[in-house]
C-alpha cells in the first residue's frame, strides 16, 4: 500500500511540475513573441518597416539544394568518383571549390519534369558557358535576393523599391493599383499586399533568361513567384518564395531562408558594375592578340598558364638551395 501511495504522490506531483512547466513555457513563449513584435521597426501606418541594407548569409547562390564541396569546374581525377579542378579554374586551388552547405528548398527537392531534369544536368555540366550571371545579366527573382551582395529596401506607403549592388539591378513592388506590365522582364513585375505583418508579393511576366543559382536550376517564361517577407526580429526577415512553372516543374516548390540587416553604422550599397567586367566575353575577339584562342560553340578555349614573378622565383630558389631568408 505504501508503494501505491508513493506512486500516486509522485504521479500527481510530477503532473503538477509538468503543468507548471507547460504554463511557464506558454507564458514565456507569449512574452517572447510579444517582445519580438515590439522590436520590429514600424512605419507611421503601423506596417513593418523593412527599410535598410540587407544580405543573405547562405551559399544558395551556388546551389539551392544541399550539396557537398565540389569544384566550380570539374574533371575526373585519379579516382573516377573524386573530381578535381578542371583547366579553367585549376590555378584557383581551394578558391576553385564550392563550399558544402545545407539547402534552402523545403523538402530539399526541385520537382523537375523529366526533360527539364536532363536540361538542368546539362546546364550544370556547362555552367561556365551558360550561367547568365557570368555575362552580367540582370539576376531575376528570387535569385537577386540571395546573391552574395548587399541590397537596399526603400519603403513607402504605396511603393517599395529594392536596389541591388549586382549590376545596379532594381525592382519596384507596387502596393497600389497599377496597369499590367506590357512585356516580359528579367526582374519580373511585382505587385504586393500586406497580410498582417507579412508582405506578400506576386511576381510575374518573366523572361526565360535567368537561372535560380549557379547549378543550372532554371525556369521558363511561365514562371510565377509568390514571395513572403515576414519579420522575425528587428534585424532579420524570413524570406519565402513559392515557385510555380507548369512548363518546367511537376508541382510548386518553395525556397525559404533568412535575410539579415547589415548593422555597420556606415552600411551602404557599393555597386558591382559588372558590365565592363565582361568586355572580354563580348569584345575579346577584337583584340589584336585575343586571350581566347578559339570558340567551340559558346565554349571558350584558352591557354591556362601561371607566370611566376621574378621575385617569387628567386625566393623559391633560395628555399630549395637550403638558404632561406631569415624573415
């Protein structure tokens, strides 16, 4: 009987503890939620104020899906299942490798139609020749949101403008009635609305000439992106992009990642003016002595050499002679 009473007492006492912990957790969670809501900067009309300089902290710009480290451009090495750097990037050493990372796609799968899956693999194998980013094309949406560059949000009551460092790209989110966009565009046409504290944006009217990342993930002109910007604190936004494209995918899928405010007191945009950086790609054939020896379709064929500066060669000779310098 004594054991029975001890069991009942421990059960009741344990239940009280569990209930107390539950209530405390609920109260703490509620106060934390209220605290987060209280930290969110707001405009005069009570909406979350997203104005500021922002940047994603992810390697999704390399690959939306979870991935191991791999060469930017690969070829077979001594072992068939261990790729090594190929000629175009071999001099980069460790810099020529893509860092491993977790994916940002919900479910970690992009549901391609069979023909489109084959196209994606082909794009990946020919990334250096095909990626629109390398040619300084406007990045499109959602890719612009997680490129490794800053972007600025300037928020007004009826318009929200985003300015991007890469290629001086920009987009306007219309919160008021606007005339439908007359043509297709790299950055699409954005119409927004508020759902509580979340900014929801419908983006349509895309060209088919942008990718989602540097791994060849692509879309058609039927792309429809639905974005959600939800504040999760004073300096962070939960970004979601629902991707629909019936020409390429078997069903809609979603990208989800956080965006972070740059907190440096002098944070600002420093434009990455890439148009002049790709002059060699477009005008290099006009050189008296072209760097590109020949073209095979859209593929450059060039000699890859590394000239060692004389000072570095002298230092190397000192080391191999057994008389290294003191410093």
